[in-house]
C-alpha cells in the first residue's frame, strides 16, 4: 500500500535530531552511538513523527518538552544500532499500534529509560522539579502525589492499589512531593519528608497488601542528591521526593485489597479502574503462557549446554537462568573482543584459582570454557551467555570416589562402590553461588533484562552408568546420601529478582540456599547446611581450608557468618 507524499512539519528534523543526541549522550558507551548513528536515528524518529502525523495521530504531544520525544528517541537509537528494519505504518491503525508498541517496549525494559532522559539510578531531585516548569501531565505511567501516603488502612490500601495498577498496566512512576492542578499537570513541588524509615514502610505496605508482590523500587531523593546516593545509609529526615518505580510485571495480574475484597486495578489514562472478570481470566492466561515460554526456554538452553560438556571423567554442577522480561544485546567484533579480555581475567567461579581459557561464539550467544586446543567439549568450566539475558553456567566437580581410589591403602572396596560418583556438598554450593551471580550479572548488565528470573541447578550426569551420591570431606571423606541416585531428577528451581542475584549479599545467599537444599533433597539430604534461608553463612559446615576464604568473602559483602547447627 502506498501513502500520500507529505511535507515534513516545520522543525521536525531539528527536534528529532536534538532528541536523539540528548538521549544518545546518556547511552553512548553501551550503544556506540557515533555521529552517523545519531543522525540515522534522528532520521528514523523524524519519519515516525511524520508518518504518525500523516495518519491522524495527534502530534501536539511531540513538543520539545514532551517525554514522548525522548522515549521514541530511545527506540530509534536501539533500532538503528541493531540494524533493525524501520517500521513505516501505512494506516492510521498501524501508526497508533507503532506508538503503543514503543510504549510497551520501554515498559518491558523495566523503566531503564525514564521521561527525564536519564536512567533511574542517576535520577536527581532537580529532574523532578523540572516537571513543574514543563507542566508535565499525569499519564498511564506517571502519577503525582502532593503528600506521603498516610498510615491509616484506607491510605495503605491506596498505596497498594496504585502500585498494583502500574504493575498490571505498563509500569511507571509514582512521585510523592509533586502537586497537580485541575488538569492533572504538575503545578508545584513542595516536596515531602524523606527518610529511610518511610521508604521501608512503603516497601512493607506493598509487600503485605499486594499479591503476588511485584518488583518495584523506592527512591528517596533529597534535594541535591541522586538516586544512587539516596540508596546509601542516610538516616536523617530531609525534604525532597520519593519516587516509586514499578516495571510492567510479567506476573500480572496483581491483586490489592479494596474494601475488604481483592480487586485487580489497572491504569486507565491518569486514573485507575478495576479489571472485569473476563479481563482477569485473560491476564491469568497471559501469565501462564509466559511461564510456559520461560520453562521452554530454560530447557532449550540447558540442553544445548549439557551437550557440550565433557563428562568422561568429571561430574558437573550446572546452573541455568532465564529472565521473565528478556533483554537484548548484540554480538559484534568489538563486543566479542571485550568478552575475550573479560574471560581471560575472570576466575571460573568463586574461590577458584584458574580462569576461562577459551572463548567462542554460538548462535546469539557468547561461550567460554576451561578447555584448550581444538577439543569440541568443555572441560573444568562452561559459560553460555545468550543475547536475551538467559544463560547457563557449568563447573566441573571432583569425584571423591576417584580421590579415594588414588589414595587407597589396603584392600579396595568392591567395584559397585567404586562406580558411584561421590560429590562434595561444599563445592556444589559454591557452584550454585558462582552460577547465579555470573548469570544474573550478564542478564542485568550486559542485556538489560528485567523482572524476575527462573533459576535452576542440577548435577550432571546422573544415570545407571553414573550413580551419584553427595558427600563431605569436613572430617574425613564420607557420604551424606542414604542411597545412590541412578535416575536424573528434575533440576532444583526457584524464582528471584535479578537484582537479588546480581550482587553478592544476603539476598543471593538466601536464594542459593533454597536451590541447594532442594537439590540435596533429591539425594536424600534435608538441608545442605552451608547457607541459611535468612541470608547467612554457617561456618561449621565448611571445611577448614574453605572457612577462611568463605568468611573473608562474606565479610566483604556484608553477609552474616554464624556458628549455628542444623536442628
């Protein structure tokens, strides 16, 4: 279908180019946004605006101060840097659909790019004050509140409903400390009292009144501070703003308590409405479909990784991770060279001395392992990092039975006992910790994936040819399993937020504990013991040689170390 030639509206190209340059400066390092790329993205943004205007989309929103220009500029940069096909709608409906897709694309990135032109972790109080100067209007993803939410039941439920509504729609920001006029435009910025205690109260209210609890963040922005500084240990109460950032949730629908009943709120423009029964049913179908796709994806990447592991003389702990909001990255020659350099200096895991020796590329993934030469199989370690943020980590473990064989004095045990793989429980736990940390950092930092993740762990191989038990060397080498497992059990799995796993800390410990304990239960062990679900390290369940390194690592990452025992 052809379209009628149109004349570029006045100032459209300068406006588009300026918006792209302004946004591009924030992301130049990650997108390699050179001048030609910026010019090309500006031309793409201009084409979008012209096409939308041609087909009847109200172009008054595309003013120099409009958030939509910056949002479209982000998408134009993404598409240009990744050589994506330019979308040129031919009808009014297609133009509307394009703009809707742009909005949803940004929401799916977890509000990494905001209407202020900076990532949330660089947000400052003056960015919020600028909303008043530009008379920015509330929208489906932006909500102003002059005051803090109160402590009464009705105000607590209002907070829960506002957060759930954003999570059920496209995500967005609730800004406390901004007043609005009769047209829902920002009119004043009196600010509110900002304290760590208030931020904590907001988190507690949402966690107790919204089910399931969505991913969200609370940014306490004192005047003349950035969001990253506000995350520090500042207990004083000052005047400023509180921003509640809620990404679009793949776990929708989220219910909130309204008048003693659970309701499902959703943003409708600048107001909130409640989902009807058919809409609720549809939302649950979407959630189940998303979970099924995530499970399919994790099976796919695990299958590919397991096929390239050398299992001839060593068992493996294999950890996999798939985000429910996929990210995006590309593989260029420069990115691959950077990856090679990173792997050359990267230990194969926590408390390891060796590094990755070999890097390769696969289809939409970067690969590293501990093999050398032309051996097609991975040895010692394996890392599969996919461009959508998913990944698999493998680490070879010592078979304690083979160690006993090498050191055996006197009459050896029977051949059946020698056939059993006996795997050290401590190194299983270290492998899980290493894998979760490395894969979550890839998902968050390399691909900008968001939301929660499905994380799994398994021992491989386990079969009649490789009967397996979990053992320990803390006193002397012995088994902890009451029997040998000859059928490969399903992987241990759990869900967690990416941010809980991407930084070493108590949250990572708690998630790793859940995975490790479930894996141990497959082999007849109720609790592995090295970690706790409260995010602590148990000292006495580490061997003497590991107590020192583990304790130092825990101390450096503010992880409590306790001397408790299993009940």
